[in-house]
């Protein structure tokens, strides 16, 4: 099956010809039989999966023997074992883990088992098995800390402190660890209020209200009071008695109320902060001003930098510091850009974004050697800031030399990896979530040659997103025609040409939208290669007079490309024919893209950096960086991202907006 059958030579004798004809006549039958067998096994697996989902143990047990040797048999074994895991014999569990060692499903079962062991506080058994976990999540990490505390490990509290510094709401297993930190006096009232502030800033209000339970009794607000501050901060603040300066709980709640007001009305929050500022301590007031300033910066308000100055030199949260840099970029205050980045925590300052903008600040200040050293740290990286650093150093971006394609032997070796086979089986069954998990697991630790082979295997099976995921991981040997796949060329290029669009930009946007999976559907309902929202698809279809349109056609590649490229052209025309604005509009809407412009011309990179929505900001950077790599591959010429980003014209009060676009 799959072998190449060569044409018979004229000199072959009659017997050879007869045998060849017989082989050819039976080959289709063999293929059909094999396909039928695979189809039968697939159907049985899906039936077993449904039996496991519904808890039909007897049916699952009847189906299991027929799936012996099937690619996804480990999942059937898992479904049979997991319902009894709470009271399972450890040797039975270990036998499963040994049988499927180093697989995703073994890692999953080990995690399930560890959770059961933690509930029963079997800490010795837990510790032995936890050491074998390859990728522990936070829940398991906190269980492990609990186990160490139970065994009297004095260093456990030191290792637990970083958890306290996170603003994320922890899993339940972490609460016991937090209580140990409180009892052990590793976390005092100042640290508890600091965590509450971080959680308010991240809009994690339920988590913040829970954290307040760790405060000393004299500083712990009643739940109803704390909820009122979160839900109705302005009315509460206005009614706050004027003599609250001696009460820490009321001061902290007042600062939190300012933060909540600023989320919607920074100017109102500033007015209230000026009114009550004398009653706050220095650190409380500085934090409140930093929150007002951050919200103003996200709205591009001109007062933002002044409000940051009122925050003084108090430490800023990562988010507040990032937005201080962005506010300074909007007004070309390179001194503030430099000072803010230099005062960031080292891990934050080392991120490519802030390395690049610090380099720009140094260059603006005439410190060229230091600027070029910073650009050199990130130049060559295949991301937005790496490409911008290339431009600053006068090195236009070009794909690295293409590695030799994967050989037949390399393809066969990777195709034989069990995790790859399981992923392919899941994709065949249209179980993409499970397939993606197995594929990601398979890629761990692969060499560049293996990653290139995996990418090619995914291309051949039409799993373009997985092909990109594999090719993106190569470290020394690269194939950018796999990183920046350009499938559907017979449909994409004519569609782009018909709308007078740059096909590199179209491909750059599609790569970010769907990774070329035509059945892709986002959590908000966008569909297809170009991820069209239902209302947008209907609006474009009506505008171009597309007959017999219905939402079921949106996932058809040809229809999706027609509607998507038409919408791109309409958005582009309505926004100065600027691809940065149009990319932002494609993700967040044309109205927002217009409002994010400045009162004066703005460098395209600064416009992208200061987009208020983190999703859209990341999206625009990736679309535009994708486009220069596609252009380099299509045209065979080096590209400059800075030129493609260009300059964004200022907004004007009387600009003609034309027809409103969705």
C-alpha cells in the first residue's frame, strides 16, 4: 500500500504482464479493505469515548478488546482506570504509567493520581511520584508544597513566597500554603495589602476579597463593605468621613476605590484623589496616582504623564510601568522612556519590547554605542522587535538559509513516533483539541531535523497550524517556507489581486487569524480562514450582492476569502490605505483604529505599541511582522519592517468617515 508501481517494459513476457495486471487489479481492493478496517476501528474508538463520557463502564469494557493495537488504545486504558483511581492499587497505576511512559496520557494520569494522593495526604507516595512529573501545573506545585510542609521541610515556605507575588487567582490547593505563610509570619499586613492591590489592578475582585481574609482583624473589612468599594466606589468614597487618615483599612479601601473609579473615568478619579490625598500615606497616594495614570495612558489622555509624575518614584507594577513607557512614547518623551525602563525589574526590562525601546531612547539621547549594543541583543530574532532592531542596525530582514528538506528516512522516523501517530489519528477523527495536545507533547525535545520532518508531515496531512508550530521551534536549521506557509495559493492570490491587496499582508493576517485551518472557529464566533464574524460576513455579502449567502458558507475557503479580502479592502480604503490601521481595524473595529491615532503624525511602531487592547496590540505586531517575511519569501528581497509600518497620520475632527463598517 503506497508503493510506487512502475510501468511494465515492452520486453516483459506475458507471464510477468499477467502477474502485474493481477497485482494492479487487487491493489484497490487491498486499499479499500485497509481503509474499512481503519474506519471500523475509528468508529469503535469514538463509541468507546462516548461510553467513557457517559459513564457506561460495561460498554467500554466490551469495546476495549477490539481496540488492542489501535493508535489511541492508551486512551481506552486511561478511561478504564481513571474512575477507580481514588482507591486504585498503586502497582496497577504504576503499571499503566510504565506501559505508557513519556506519553501525554501517562502525564495526565500521573497528575490525576497525584491529586488523589494529596486529598488522602499520602505525602510520601506523592513525593516519589511528583518527582517524575514533567510539566507540573500550579495546582500540583501547591500540593507538593503542602506535602513538604507536612513533612517539616523548612525551605518550603521560602519556595512558596513567589506564589504570593502572583496576581492570578490560585487553585484551591494553594490556599493552605498561603495560610502557612501567614502563620509562619512570612507574609505580613503590608504584603497582604500589596497582593490585594495587584488583584484589583488585574480586575480579579473575588480573589482580592478572599485575600483580605489574611489581614489582621483590625484591618479586615466586612465582605459587604469590600464589595461596595469594588462595585460602587464613587458613592462610597464621597460618603467617606473626612477623619479617616488614622484608619489603615479605610485608607487602603479609599486607594482601591480610586483605582476602580479610574478604570472608567480617570479624570473623576484624579479629582477625588486630589480631594482626599492629604488623608493618605505616601505609598498609598503614589499607588493611587499610578493607577489613575495607567488608565489615562491606556486612553491616550494628555494628562497621563503628569499623573505619573504625581506618583513619584514609588515602585510601579509591571503593567503601570509598561503604560508609563507607552505614554512617554506617544509624546516623544525619550527621557521618561529611558528612566522608566531602567527602573523596571530586571526580568521585565529584559523583554524584547523594552530592550528595543530603551535602545531607541539611548539613540535619541546620542548614546549610539549603547543603543546599538541593545539592538544587537535582539536583532535576528524572528519577531516584531527583532525585525525593528534589524532596521536600526541597517540589516534588512531576510529569512535565514533554507535547511535541506527532511529525507524519506527522517520523515519515516518521525512518523513512527507514537505521539505523532496519536495526534494524526485525532486529527483524522476531527478531535482537534486532543490532537493539538498530543502534537505539542510530541514536539518536546525534538531536534531541528525532527521538527522539520514533523512540519512536513503536518503539511502533507493538511494540518497547517501544526506544521507552523513545529517549524517555529527550530533553533539552528530553519525552513521559513514552513514557518510561513502559503497554502490555498490558487485561491488567495486571485482574491488578493481582485481587491488590489498586497498578498504578503493578506497571508500575514491569515496566518495570525486561523493558521490556515478552514474550519477554525474562535471563542467569539469568528469562522474560517479569515475568521469572519457572522455580522461582518453578512454585511459584506449584502454589499457585494453575493447570492444564496448563508452562514454555513463562511467556512468554505473560496467564500471566506472573497468576503475576507473584500472587507480588508474596504477597511484599508477607509483608513488612509494604511495596513497598520487596517490590521488594527480588522481585529478591533475601524472606529477604535481611528480613535487610537494621535493629534500629530505618529510612527507606526509607536501606534502599534500603544494600542490599548493587549490582544489587538499583539495581533497587529504579528500581522505586520508576518507580512515582511511573506514579502521576503514571495519577492526574494530583504524587507524593512519600519518602512512597512510607516507613519500614521494624525486624527482630525472633521475627517470624512464614509460608510460605517462593522
